C-alpha cells in the first residue's frame, strides 16, 4: 500500500497547487453544497417516479446534470480535506484539484469560480 501512496503525487495534475485552494469556497460552504446536491438529487429521483410519465426524461436529464455538478463539488471537498500536514479524504488533494480543473475548465479554475451545486434552471421553472 505504501508504494501506491507514494506514487499518488506523481499522478496529480501538474498544474494544480495547494495554494489554489485560496481561490475557492471555504470547507464548510463546500460541505453544505455537497450535502444540498445529494438531497436535491434524491428529491428529483423521488419526483421522477411520481410525476407524469411524459416528464421522466426531463427528470433524468436533471439527475444527470446534478451528478455532474456533484463531482465538481466532491473533488473540491476532497482537496479541502488537507490540513497542511496530512490529508483525510480518499485521495491526495493535488489529484483532487487536478480532477476539479478537468471538470470545470482552466478559466473557471483559475478564477476560483465553481458551478452551482444544483441545476439552477429548475428553480423558478414550472409547467
């Protein structure tokens, strides 16, 4: 197991740096976004089975988008689990930052601009 852990930094995105975290939301905000995303997705799955059958695909698309957004926030959450000496998440924080950059793009990453934690077009949309 130790050789694998030592190899993880070599797998990290070379353009990711721990200092990059300063541009992104605080750990508590990230945790709240992840929690809200999961609750929102669960709610969508519940409504998908209760709403009219002709709206099933609409829910499926929203669930897929919620999942995509979840992974953006998940990787930031993983990167935020570094305390300066050790990390407490499932992966190395630099790997997590590399995955975040890949998902949100270079421009958003450099600006520290996260996507919303849920598909905003669902709020205020009614039929």
